C-alpha cells in the first residue's frame, strides 16, 4: 500500500489549480498538484479572447468599475448567481490582473493618440489619453456595457498559464503529471484525499491530505462536439458526485458558444465579434441586428447562440457536407489587425479550414463550450456536503455565473477563485478542522475498493464496448439536451442515458494491461461521464422554465416565482440509475440587484413574490443617503467585503479613482 501525505492536494493543473497551489504554498503549507497532462498543456491554454477586470484604462472602458462589472455579471447570469460571490469576484479581478502582469503576462497595452477601430461594423476613430499610455487595455465582449476584457492578442490563456506555471516552479510546488484521481477518500462527512492512478504504470496511490481541492475544469466532452479539450470529461466533478454526499449545482446550465468552426468544433474567440466582426447568413445578410437591435453580435452568448440556431431553422443556414452553418465575417478588420490581435484565429482557420480569414468568411455554428454547473460550494470554495473538499474554477458551482456566464469572466474566475479559495484552504489547514484523524484501515479500504473495480473491468468478462456507449451518450446529449430543449426530448434523453449507464456496468476490455491502457481508461471514465450526463439531463427535464443558457421551448418564460433556485444533484448509491435532485432557494430579500428585465427580446418573465418589496427597499435605502459615494451606497445594500480574505479587501485604483 503506497500512501503519500501532504497538507493540500490539488487535483487539476490548469489556471485555477495552479493559482490555488501558489496561494497555499505562500501560506507555508505543503501542496501537491496532480494533472492528467503536463500542466502547461491544460485546457486553460485554449482561452483566447481575454480576462474581464474593470480597470477602465482605455477610452472605451472609461467609467468602468466594480459596480458596472457586477451588474453586467448578475444580468448575464439571468439572476441565478450568488450576488455576494459576484461582488467578491469583481473586487478581486483588478488585483488579479495586476498580479499576473507582475508575474510576466504581457497584457496588450494602451497606446496614446488616435487609432482606427471597428465598432458595430463601422470604422471609428478612438483617441486614447496620454495618461493612459502603457496601461493595460481592453476589448469589447458580449453582454458588457464597457470594454473590459483585458487580453494578450488572442492567446490570453496561453500567456496566463505559462506565467502561473513558472510561478509554480518558482515556489517549489511538485506537479505530478499523468496522474488521475479515481475516488475521494472520505468518511463521516470529511474528505481525506484521493485514490490516484498513475496513467503510465497503472499503480494506485493514496494521497492523504488535510484539504483536497478539485480544479479539473468542465464536462463539455459529454457532448458530441465541444470546444473543450479532450480531457474535459467531467470526471473531476464526478469524484464529488460519487461520494454520495457532496452535491453538484446547476448541472443543466450548459453554455453553447456561438462561433466554433465546423466540423472540428474549435473555438474562434468572442474577440472576433468584440473587435468588430459580424455574423452573416446564406444570403450574406447580417442578421443579428434583426433580433437584437441594441447589442447585435455582442448580446450575451446564450442569446446569440439561440438566435443563430433560430435563424438556421428559418432556412437561412449555409448548407454543407457537414451540416448547416453560418458565417463569421472578420474581413472588415483588415490584415494588420487580424495578424496582430487575432493571429491564433488566423492559424486555426488556415490549419483546420484551409482559408484565410482576412479574405474569406469563417464557417461557424453554436457548439458546447462551458459548464456553469459543478461542485456546489459556499463562498469559501468548500463543498456544502463534504468538509475538507474544496473546488474552484469551472469544476465548481461557486456560484458567480448562475445560468449563463459572460465571455472573459471564466478565465478571470480561474485566477480570482484560486486566489480567494487558497486563503480559505490555508485557513482550514490552520484550524482544528484541519486536524481530523484518519485510520490506516480507511485508506486501505478505499485503495482495495478501487483496485477491485479496475480488476472487474480487466477480468470481469463484460461484453459492452466503452467506445460505443460513449459515442451514443455524446449523440444523445447533442440531439436532446442542446440549445433548445423540450420536456419530451429530455425525457427520452434521461431514459436512454439510464439504459447506457446500466450497460456500462457490464463493460469489457480486450487489453488486460494494468499500466498504460487507453481502453481501460475509457471504460472507467465513461461510467463517470454517464452519471454527469444524467445530472444534466434530469436537471433540465425537471426545470420547467427558461433561464440563461437553459431554454425550454415548452416553457419559454423565466419563472422567478417557482424557479429562482439552484438545482442540487447527489448520487447516494452506486446502484442508483438517476441522481437525487433537490433545490436551494435564492433569497431575493438580500439581493443588491433584485431580479428584473435582462434586456433581450421581449420582457417576459414571471416575477418572484418578494421582488417588488426588495426593489422598493433598495430605493428607500439609496434615497436615504443621497450624498453618499458609490462605495457607501453599495455597502448599504449588501455586505460582502468581510467575506473576502483580508489581503484582498479594499479599493482598486483607476485613472479616475486614485488611492490616497
């Protein structure tokens, strides 16, 4: 029996995991990072467009601050977000981006004077102030009132990940590659680490830790086509689900990005539209102003994806051998701009489509992109059902995105949540809660259980094919749990996924190798993926309303009266074929920004019975302090700063808001 002891075990080597590890190490705690791949090849590197932080340096970002960022994020979430967590996030994001700059991220910068840009498909002249010269600039992104998305051309995730990877090395943090966690070690509501399989040798090791952090990203690969890397299979989230006590939150909230190329599903950044690109149909017509005359291509992602699909349903899609698509036109941006600020998009188009986007339109269609759901945590990042288990980044339902996230808020969340959660993890290790005893017998029990499961797959004589089961699962999710959903289709999806899960308990493998064995890996992963898929489908089936990225054609209204709540999914027994679904009410009476009209389409939602009273209360509070500054007005509406770790409290400096 091989056992490794550490203070903190971080499962996942992307931006969220590495930033958490750095924060914990700075507090003097030992930390280990486990990663399926070399850390700098994590999916975080694929983030193109940028990171949102309300710096307000550029002319088009003038007047931006935490209040504007907060409102954009809450509206973008369709009021599903935890507004305290959103406040924690928007307050810390400027600090995070400046920290990354100090670590070497080469953020694109403001250049003084006039420059030509494209806004709403028209060329305009933007004049930058002398005092802003050399400061971090920003581009436009969907669902925002200000240009807030800070970037490094269109390779933002790459530069951020490499900088954090270097910091991990500088802090002497071990990153163990080709390691896969199979199960969490837990007992009596307390997590003690994980059983981990070496993907090269097949050896199982128990990593025993005071605190365990899951930062494994999303679950996009349960869908047939996804912008996610092939390692984003949701197996990290499934670790929590399979404990039977750690709930997952809002699993039905799945975002489809409007502009993935066909057929590979590779992302072309929202920065294409933020920089002035437009969407066109089979006739070459720019159609988004017909649906969203104010925001057009820069409406929130869920809205644009639905409008694109709706337009194709009307017969305006471009036929191709790979199915219908629409066009993303960035030719109006010019070669110089594309080769400087969208060079990765240009490379993708050349390598995977054989076209030059400077001169040709890009074939795109909405594709699964992001998972708002994940391991349900409190504001500290700790699981609500399993003490000692933390989660951050896309694998967590923290919950700052609600039912739809804004572009640029995800890559920002990875580092911001890593900063914040790492402090609470270190605090946990410092308290009596971190000193819980652990018997060797419990560790041995979990190791033997996982080894027995692997042995059953290798030698159990099963007849089912993991590949066939996975292919069918992906197709079911794509066809029946997509952008537009109906009760009938969702019920069919749940029924078939249950059948696939039952069949997965009889998987057989031809290769009996215990070490590097992709067939074995596929077998045990698909069992976890099917459980995640069922959480998504069942949650969507039961939620009889439309909110954010979850759109029910048979229930098109947002229903705050009955459905202003988070979905919670657990899996109490290995024998279950469905998750147990519960709900967590969202308290309108404590909201800084009470529910209202989101700003897209028709005003068509059912109000919560507490909304009118809270709106009136907010108005009374603000009317009583007419001379107060924005900080005092915010504090009067909702307290949040005390929730932050002490070093991340306080104000952020801007050109228009100097600190003393």
